[in-house]
C-alpha cells in the first residue's frame, strides 16, 4: 500500500537546518556507533556511496544524525556498501539490536526482502524503495513531479531540442524521474528528443564524465543527472562545454553556476528523521510513504540559475501549483506496449 503524505501530515519540526559540523567526526569507510544504554532507541543506515558526496549519501547520513539530535537515538552507519554485501550489512545491524535500519537506495529492495523475515524485531526502511511488509517500509519521493517541472525548463532552454538523462541504475524511481522529464518537456515541445543512459555506477567519476561527453557529442544541450559522488563531474563537464544541466538531491547550483538551471532538492534527512520518530513511537507501518511537492520542506526545486528567464520561472510556478492541487497528476498507463505513467488533467 502506498500512502501520499501532505505537508501537515508528514512534517515534524518544519525546516531543519543541518550543521556541517555533523560531518566533522565521520569515519572514513567504516561504521561508527555512539555507545549508550542497551535500551536506547537505535537507528542505522547502509549507504551505497561515500557519506560526504554532497548528494544522495550525505542526505542519508544527515538523516540519522538528525534522528540522533532530535530523538536521542544511538546511531551507526556503513558507507560504500556494494550489492554483494547488502544482505550481510543489514543483517549485522539487526543482530546488534538496531530498532530501525535504513537502506539508502532502491537497489537494496531485494536484500531487504531476503533478510527482513529473519529479524522481526527490526524495522527495515528502503529509502527510494517500492516494497512493504510486516517489518518493511519504503520511503520515496514523487520524483516524477519535480522532473516534470525540470522538463518544462529544459524544453524552454534547449537550442538543439535534444535532452539527456543520466543515472546510476535503472529501477522504478529513476524510470519515474526520466518519465517526468519527458512528459514535462513534451508539454512544451511535443517533438523534443530525450536520450537516457544508466552507467551502472553512482559514484564513478570517470564513467560519469565519459557518459556526459558522449551525450553532448550526440547533440544534447541540457542534461538531467541523478548520480551521487559523480554528480559534480556531470555538472562541471556541462559547464566546461557550455551546455545546461540540473542538480539533484542537494541544491547544486553552486557546483556549476554557469550550467545549473535548478535542482530537484530532496531533503531526505528530514524525511528519514520523521520515519525514525514514527518507529520510536511504534507508529511506523509496513507501507510505502510517498512524499510530493506539497511537502516543500522536504521536496522542492532549488534556486534557479541566472540564465532562467522570468517567464519560464512563472510557467514552472504555475505548473507546480497545478501538481500540488492535483489539476495535473500522473496515472499508470501503457504506451507503446510498455507500462509507464501518463498525465491526467
């Protein structure tokens, strides 16, 4: 079951600023645990990449630190968890008595389903996942909403009428984000072209740069990326080549201000801390928690680049309001024989 949470239902303390000092004591490539009473509420997170990537993994790490700060939780993490090690890392957290374990990426879904039944006293939360069970929840954002808005911007700014999407892996969330980019762009220019590439790694800087250069060579002049530690490589390459791009997860305008149009900002730190609070209160359910643009303290567009005209900003603001009020929504459909999502107005 998937439940959409409005701002009133989901927000906890409102907009919470994370101090950069939280990263100062982080260990490199190992887990670190705050010692404390064995009865203390305990939160763990498995990160697929490095915790200081200024993107996806950092947002997850900041989430468990926010839970520590606000709930008094005992916390730990492991970074750079490979696909082969997922089940063992999650199992180890459960054996050590962690009450709630966050697996930070949809690529953990299979591992969660494999090991959760063995540890009924631990609640597993797949961030960006799509599964649910007795002690399994998923936390996801309605990625298609923000990428739809970015598609409007991209179509308004492109000169070649060729856009591109780069992500680390192909799964439900990245497919939804790609679809949103396509639908938003085609609402402005029906014949626009959108190429996509999944490079098989969220953190490989060389691969990300190579893929970016290949897409630019094919004529793409606006790139939407969803990567982790390698996201900056895409943005900087775009800037060097004089094309435009979008940030993701963090507001990444400052990385490449001459290239970044805006960012799909995902405050997963706040969302993770909120679910940790539900777990502490024994209110966490085995369901998919989906957050949309009606929770702007968690999910919103970032700052606009100076190159975005006021008329485009105004158009995007109007479309955003239509998404929030459900004048524009997305429904499951079939297109060219494939399951996808389509616009419902």
